[in-house]
């Protein structure tokens, strides 16, 4: 769990990187209507969660480094305590409790939001805000600024709106030891769920049955929700990269590709495993699977500080291209296929992405136009794959095979720490697990 002290330290680091005499405004998410008078399960805005760990809607965090406050000023605007609202919609913390719980200088109720914005914006040169993310929140800010500019002392209004995201998102790229621990827990929960899915799967079940087993396993270990829409693709459905229908009946002889991860204390896991519905890989399935695994293992053994995701991409592409040539799926020389990037017909996505509070987490992949070198504390996925749909001009035995293997890693001083190693991925280990179910 992330401590209260760490949240405060993050706020201090954000303020320290802002221009002098600035105020930062970070709004929370709002409830989203699902249909008529029902809402989706609330999910907090990732930036707001990163700075507060507060899981109520419509709140605002206000931070200032104005000299009049000394070192810093912290305030929050939260929903008011309301007996009737809490009967219908759930408990609220309220301003009085928020003041102490979050070590604030001031706490306001939501009805005081406009007044609080007007008060705290005054006499600042800059306001840091994520303009363009939410129209209603944009209107609240611009309305307060317009009111200040029209006041008799128009100089009270900030002169500029600065984008807070470049600073905040760069902070989020590098995970603390506590964040890594939470992400490792998310990886372990997700790994156990994948093992359960392998043990449950069988010809005749439906893809959504496997999805249900995964979500059940998440919840039973303390992770209420998946971090993203779960993918369970059997047979040729595995060749659809973002397949989420999960509606087909699994056939004997199918491979099943499962891309699923839980969200635990706000942090995402993202694991993909591919396994045979009947517990035994065919020869063709073994060949493609072994090639994807070889590509992933090649990357994991060399990834570390100073390398780049593009380095990893090209390394995995070379392993896969060499294998596809040796299997006769690609014709010509290895050099020609690499030069022409023919492998992209079968491996069309990147080798990985940043991971954290968002499954495709924030952060720049290039710095000044150059591929960004990886550094300790960065968390990412490594996920090579091969997808051979029925329209490809290959031997029939390979058609309809889709394989992806994905793990979550954190860059260390000497290499990587794999956070999702609890779920088997060698052919022998997968078959042994499924046969023992």
C-alpha cells in the first residue's frame, strides 16, 4: 500500500518542478452513466489517484507554491456529508475528515468549488492544469479566470495556463519501491488467475466462461476489477489483437489466447498466455509457440538500463523472422525479410509499453526525437506475438494460430525483475498444469 507520506512527497515534487508563484489544480473523475439512472463502477482519474489516493468522485486537489504560504499550500474540494445522498449512493468522507486525513491546510465542500478556485487562483502567475481533458472542468477553470480578469484588480488573475501533464506524467514513469511492491502483488494475483483459467479451460466451454474464471480469481484475492477489457480468443479469434467479444465456443484443437490482468490498489497488471484447449499442443502450435517464447526470452535476457524499447522490438523481430523463414512461412533470406519488414504481416504490434496506474501508462517513448533509454524504476510489458489468420498464404497447419506471451517487468540496475513469473509459459509446464487439473 502507498503511504500517506508518499502521496505528500509526490505533491511536493510536483510543486518543486512548477514555476515560482504557481497553483496546481488536479480534478478527480466523475461518475459515468451506464444507462438511464445507473452508473459504471467508479474508477478514479489516474493523476488524481497518484497524488492523493482518494477514491471519491468530483473532488479537486489544489496545490500552491506561492510565497505567502511558506513551503506549500494543500487544499481539497470534496463532496459534502449528506445523510440522504449517503443512504442512496454510499458513504462520503466529507471536508472535516479530509482536512486531517490528507494533511491539508484547508478543505472545502463541493458547493464551495467556484469560491475556492477564485480564492486560490488570486495573485498567482501561473496555473497548472490538464486543459482539454474534461469540458466541464475546463469551464470551471476558465470561468474563474474570466471572473478574476473582469474584477477591478484584474492583475489578481494568473497570466498563463501551464500544462501539468508533462511534469506529472514524467514523475509517474519511475516507480517507487512501494509502487513496485503493489504492481508485483497485482502480477501475482493475475498470474494465479491465469493458472486457474488454464486449469478450467476445455473444449466445449465458452470464451466468456474463461473470462468469468479470471474475474472470479481477481476478486477472491482482493482485486475488484480487471485493469482493462479481458481478451479470451480461441482459435482464429486469437488473431484479432483486441478481441473482447469472448462469445465463441471453444473447439477441440483450438489454442486459447488470454490477455488479462487485474487492477490492484489502482495499479494494472497485463499478462498474456496462450495454451491448448485440450491440454496438448499440436506440432504446428508448438513450433509457433516456441518461436514466440524464444523471442521473449531473448529480449528479457538483454533488456536493462541503457537499452530501448525499439532495441527490444528489433531484437524480437529478428528472432521471429529467422524462425518464420526456417518454417517456410516467409521465403527468401533473413536479411531481405528484415530489410523489407515482412514479419509485420504476422507480428504487427509493438513489443511492449509502459505500465502503471494505466495499463498503457503515461510517459514519452522518445526524448528529443531519439528512442528513450530505459532506466531503473521504469515498468513495462514485453509481449511478442505471431498471428497467422486464415487468409495468409501458408501451409494449412499454421492457419488460425495466434500466439502472444506477455509479462510485466521493472527495470533494475542490472537488468529486469519479472513481476509475473508465477504463471507458467513453457510448453512442458503449461501441459503439465493442464493435465493435472
